[in-house]
């Protein structure tokens, strides 16, 4: 299981995205960013976010 904490990306948000793979985490995180923060994750941003994903 992989996870990404929204606060690790720089948002003041308690959100945590968990999924089986890094790709799934990125997909769910992009949806959360859009829904909760009105931010569209670009491919460039996704590359910067990848290192922040860790094992749950």
C-alpha cells in the first residue's frame, strides 16, 4: 500500500490518499487536488509529487 499526505505537498489539509500503486495514488491525489483545492495537477507537478509517495 502506498500513500501521500496532502500536507506533504504543501496544503493545509489532513487528507491522505492511499492506493496499491504509485500510479493509483497519483490519480486519486489529482482528483482530490481538483475537488478540495481547485488545483489541476500537471504532468510536471506529478513528477515533483512522486518522491513524496511512501509506503503506508
